[in-house]
C-alpha cells in the first residue's frame, strides 16, 4: 500500500508520469498540462507510465506526488545490485528493436521477450535498417520469432520503408521501444513523432532535476492515438529474476512439448524423456532459443545462491 500523503485539505489531481529521475518526476494531466513534481515520502517510488495522484505545491505549477495508483502491467529487470526494478508501467506492448548493425544480440532480445511474457505484455519485434546487407542473419531469426507466434516487422527509418506499418501497429497501444544502443530507436521515434526534438527540448527544460530526458525513459503521445515510451539503449538486460518461478514458461514454444515430459517438474536441462529436449533435437524448437533458455535458467540459479546479490 502506498504511504499516505501530507496532511492538506486540497484535493489531489490524477496524472501520469511521463519522465522520471529519482525523486523527481514529470506528471501530465488528462488535459495535457505538465508539472514537475517530487515524490512524497521515501517509500513512494514511481516510474515512467505510472498513474498517480498529485497536488500543487507552489504557484509555478510544481507539485508533490502523494499516491501511486495500482499498476496494470510492469516491465521489470534485474539491476546491477541484483534486485528487481520496474522500468516502465502500464504498458500494453513491448517493441523490441534490432538491426543488422550493430550486430544483434538475440539472447538479449530473448530476455526482453521473457520479461514481457512475465509481465503479461504483448510483444512486437522490429528489424530496423532492413535495407542493409548485414540484416540477412537477422531476417532468419525474425522468421524464428514469427514461427513462435510473435508479430514481426521490417522497416528503415532512413528511407521510411515500413514506417506506416509500424505506425499502424502502435495505434491506440501503450508501447515502449527497447533494444541495444545504436539500433535506431531514436530515429524511429523521430519518424513516428513529428516535432519530437522540440518536445524533448521542452521536457528537458521542464523537469527531472535538470536531467536531459534523452537519458531517461520518456513517454510521448502518438498523433494517431496511443503512447510510446522512448527508452535509453542497453548493452545487456536480464528480466526480474527474483520474480521468475518457471523460466521455461516464458518461452512459448516450450509449452506444448513440455506436456510430454516424463516428470511434471522437469527443468528441460538434463532430465531423461524430456519433451522440450526432444523437440530441440527434432528441430521443432530453435537450438539457439533453447540455448537462450539454458542461459536464463543458469542465471536464475546463480541469483538464487546465498550471497548472490552481494556479489
């Protein structure tokens, strides 16, 4: 339960966090006005996408967030200290962006997908810079994801190819763009949001303790309806490991073969008569995706060891 707010007779106002940095957030109301706010109390935490209640603190429009409303969904990761950390809240769609250059790390992509599966968030996999010759390898993996049931899309921010299809996929959804540094998330955001650079400059002047908003996740309204969060690029990513009970359940192609395992608690690693391992051997499940699962399972196992967080 969120801590109670300061004793004040003024009514609170509903809003949504569109940028966050520590104890400082930028809140947007349903009318579109934006207010730099601080969080009340040490226990109150808010991230981009959170719905909150706040009240004005001065005549300049600054305010205090007093309450965090329940989250419908959340995208969470394991931070550098080994603790679960919510990145963005109230999403309906995770858009994982890859490209031929820099060379994509499909294990990182799989971990983003696992985090979305864990959080009950739909996924879309986008291959940007699809005109590059280096994209051929990525096209093969894109086909693997499509066979599993993930929607996929090819586009090029430079030429505009595929942008209308991407815009349509984002319409009326609450999406976040995630992916490795250099894949072109900012270029795609500029294609989708006319005047984004001017808006970014405005947000930077308005908030988050003088922090430039391109270094934090920032929410924008799409012209055709819906919202999109532009997040900083990453080199690596791990879902919230302490919240995972069955990593195999996050790989949707495992579900049917897992029903044929001899043991109901099969971990699909070294157990005999494992339906998942048999499906990998038969080529039904991608060997690379299976290796991705093995790495995630090992990571979770190490995280569960005594003292793992301290290390």
